[in-house]
């Protein structure tokens, strides 16, 4: 049996991310890493399935953690 999930589009994967953030009370960045590890998805492949709204939330998290040297106009 294949453990890798299949998701059809950004909406489905983004919903999985949101559900993981709420259920596990973890940051968006960690939720994506967790879902990728759990489902054997390469993180670089997953980026195309992350919605713009979640990318903006990740950017806010990164700014709050001082991970960005300057404010960028766009992530990914």
C-alpha cells in the first residue's frame, strides 16, 4: 500500500496545512514540513501546492522570528 497521499490542487493541500496548524497548534512552516515528511513529499514539490494566503502567513511567521533580513515582496 502506498503511504503517499494524493491531493488534487492547492485548495486540498492548503486545507491539510490549515487543519494541521489548528489540530497540532504548530506554525505553518512546521505543518508543511510535517505533512511532507509524513507523506513522502519533497518540500520543493510541495511549494507549488501552497496557496498564496498560506505563503503570506509563512512570511509573517518568518518576519516574527527574524528569519528575513528584509521584508520581501514575495515568498517562494
